[in-house]
C-alpha cells in the first residue's frame, strides 16, 4: 500500500501538471476510500470488544501474584474486569466510525474517535503491547488527525474567530487576571507538595530503599530462627515503600505499619496500624548494603535481628 500510494502520487502530480486529471474528484475518491477503510477496521475492533474477543485473561493466570504480571497482562486484566465499560468503548468506536462515513457528520465522528484512539495509542505504547496493534493504532490515529486538518479553516473560524457570546469579567490589571488563571495550577501543586507522605520521595532523606525483601537470616532474643519453617509466627518477607509490611509466610498474615527513618542515626521506628491490636513497635538500627538491609533492635519486648535480601517478584507465563 505504501509503495502503491507513493507511485500513484507521482503519477497524479504528472497528470495534474499536464491537466489530464480532475484532482478534486480523485482526492474525494481517495478520502472516501480512506474513511471507509478506517471505519471498517474500527467497527471490527468494536465488535471484537462486544463479543468478548478482547481483554481476555485466563482465569488460571488471574490467581498469580499481581507483581508477576507483565505490563500487557496488567492492561488486559484490568479492563477485562468490567464488561460494561468494554461495551461502552466498543459502541463508541462503532458510532464514531459510522459518523465518519457521512459528509455532514464526518467532523463529529473525528471528534469522537480522536480521544478514543489517542487513549488506545498511549496504552499500547506505555503498556508495551505488541508492535502490530501499536502500528495499527498509530495509523488509525494519523488518519483521524488528517481528517481533522482537512477541516482546518472551519475549525479555526469556530474556535478562534467566532464571536464569544459569554459574558466576561473585567479586571483593571491584566497581570492579576493571568495570575488568577495560573493559580489553578500552582495552588493544587503547593497542596500536594505539603503532603507529609510525599516528603520522603521529594527530598529522599527519610526513606529506605523501596523494594521486596526476603528474610535471609532471623534471630529473636539471640536465638537463630529457621526461616524455611512454615510456622505463621516467623516473618519471611518484608516490603518497604512509604509504609513497611512484615509478611508471616502467608499473604493474608501481614503487619502494616508507618515508619520513620533517620539517615544520620540509621534508626528506624515502625508503628503497626493493621491489625489494630498489634502494639509491638519496631525500633532498630539499619545497616544498608548493595541489595541488603539489616535490622538490629527490638520489636515490642523482644530483641530482633533480621538480614533482608532485596529480590524481584517471580514472573509467570
């Protein structure tokens, strides 16, 4: 198609120069073919969504840990959980495609399809969808942008040259007016920057290296504990993020807590907020190595020492 289009463009130019072709009619035919091809493909994708041919994740895979999913799996599993949402997207694609085929509604179809295709294009790119669907989404998006630009003069008149019928507020100072407009961006930003949960990420002073850590060695009250033992009383995994989580062998047996860390004194303090009846606060000195953390201190009334090894979550097919 690319080669044929390139060759025909050259032939078309030569015939137009010689005056042996009606360019307006030829352009209309090719725009019609392009609209039909785009509408056909978009309707196909829309019907696939409606008839459960997209966003399918095997039930067996859904039981794997969330962290083991690829970006592609995350995308399909997330959208696949709501068939109603999929129906809406599918019917919007079909409706926009049909509107694209009629001259009077072509621009309406373009406005409907641009956000849909842009969203699909960004999802395909950032969630690492295969190159085929990404290329298709790119071509379709370029197509609707082309039909948008065809209406450039109409759009310019509508958005920029048409008379504004809405009442306006008059300010003596244009600078103050612009500053007021800018405040809708600046004020929310300042609110976010003052959030105490954001501070460790912004300043990077009171935060341990984030990650998933396996307990390599454990001792309680100077007694070495076999971490391969499956008893629920033995902590086997630690998660460090803005909170800290101790996992006791099973996923549903965890302690969730908020922690503070002083990088100068190397001291950590964690207070558990779930389950509610846990009041054995963790206080320890932290030794940081390349991929390891060592906690040496107390948890409640017990002396504790943990050597943690940072690991990646397992990947499943």
